[in-house]
């Protein structure tokens, strides 16, 4: 296919005919987003992997705090057709849990660990999902949730440097004009080799 | 037995002389270990290559902590990095010096309210010279190195001695920020 928009149409038809999609959004000519139910994700990802989207590019989450939901985003990539596919699904924010996609994409191992660390989403099926990855010895709530206050955490945990003055007042200084003139005169004198 | 000037010196005086001789050679051939954590590391290539030519101060890059004299901490340190930095610092052989780059090591800089990044480097390891700026000029970086050499000459670069004397204080700070200093990950178990 020469026209890249055809790729997007091809993907949209392919997916919409076989799965129940809540909302399809064409982000640009290289990217399509499908919002699906939680139960559809595994079937859809398996289908996409068979259809050529063999690489899991990214897996992360978005915190929709006002709707009390967490949104998981899976991004998969195909090396033959240049289209990224986002598969999005909403989870309950209080007890977020999603079955691991480890059997489909083994590369999700580290993404799931990271998402668990930063958003507190559990991934049963991935034996390592609770192992620490980036935040070592973390002792607070997951830090990328919107109700986490990083400034309060930083103030509590890390010592701040204390300054005696907040500012330096440059007003009311003595004029340096006289010094400048003296220096110029001295330079002139030196240039002449010290002769008057 | 010749009665020279040296034979009348006490042991302390002789030791001090040797340290002065050692310091002379050390400050004129500083091997640095670059811990390039943040964006200030971008100031090192111009400082090392022909533009500013660090070699004329006798400084050169060194591959391992055990053979290096100066530890350059270039930029912000996340907690995960700080653990590895403490490992690195403690592996260096003495005397050892630390240069902190940029406002992140001084007071947190633009990351002062981040949950992941420490605010003051000298709470956790002793720092001999700070180079201020976000990022510092390459001139400022070179000036910082010259300052370090002057400090070694005037015997004021005593961070590593301070680390021995006040180790409890440093350790308490490290534990307050990190929980535990030991690294537990796939590569250390």
C-alpha cells in the first residue's frame, strides 16, 4: 500500500468487524486508538499479534481521578505496516487489577512492573509484577497518581538548603565610575610604556 | 649518620612534607570519574576536547572508581542513582574529591519539589567544590577544577576526612532518604 491512510482504514475495518469497540479514534495517519472493555483486551491483543502487530511498544496508565478510573494504554507496533495501535481500557481506581498479558507479549514484563510501581495496578499472571524496579524501597502511595503530592513528599524526605537572605539588593551601591576612569587612565599609561 | 635538616624533623613533620609532595603531584594529575547523571554532563565534552582542553590542567578521564581521584557528579540524582553513587564513592581510594555540578546538586534546582530527586548532595556525601549554574558555563566548569586544585594546595579539600569523622551523620542522612543504602536488584543478588 502506497498511501499510508489506507493502512489506518485497513486496521479500523479489520478490528471493528471482529470485536466490540466502544470508541475508535484516528490519532494521525500512523496511529489508531481503540477504547474497549476490560474483558476484550486479551482477545484483541492476541488477534493483533497474529495479524502482524508483533511488538509491544509501550504499556502505561492514565489517572482519571474525577471519574474514579484508571486507563490502561497498550501500544503495539507492526514492522510491515507503519501503524501504531493503542488499545485503551478503563479500570476501577480503588482496586485496579488487570490480568497480565505475559503469555501474549513476553516483553510486557518490565512495563507491568513499572505500571504497578507508579500507578499501583496489579497484574495477576505476572509472577514478578510486585518486584521493585525504579523506585527502590518506596514507602508511600504510587507517585504518579494524581492525589499524590510530590512537594510534600520532597519536603518531608529531603533536606533543603537554607539561605540567610532570599535576595541580594543591588540598589544604593556606590558608583564605580571613578574607579573605571582611573583604570582607563592606568591602561593608557601602560600602553605608552610608562612614559608621560 | 649525617645530621641533615631532615633527621631533626619529627615524624609528624616528615609525614606532612610527604603529604605536601603527594598533593603537589596529585593536584597536577587529577584523574576524574564522571558520574554523568544529568544534563550538566554536556559541558564535559567541550571541557575535555580541544575547545578548553582539560589535559593542560593535567586532568584526564578514568574508567574505574578505584583508580580515580575526583568524582564529578553532573546533575540531579534520583534515589536509585544516589545508592549507586554512594557505592562508587566508597570504592574510590583516598584521598578523593567530589565536584558537584549545577544547581541540582546544590539545592535541587528545577527538581526541588520532585518526589524522585534529592535536593542537597552534601547531605549524603561530602562535596569539595560546587559549580553553580543551570547548566554551568564551560568556563565555570574549568574554573571549578582550578578551584579544586587550589583547595588541594591549601589543604582545604578535606571532604574525604570529613566523611570518616562524621560518618554517622552522613549515614543517618543516607538512611533517612533511602531507607536502606544496600542495593537490592537483579544484578546484586
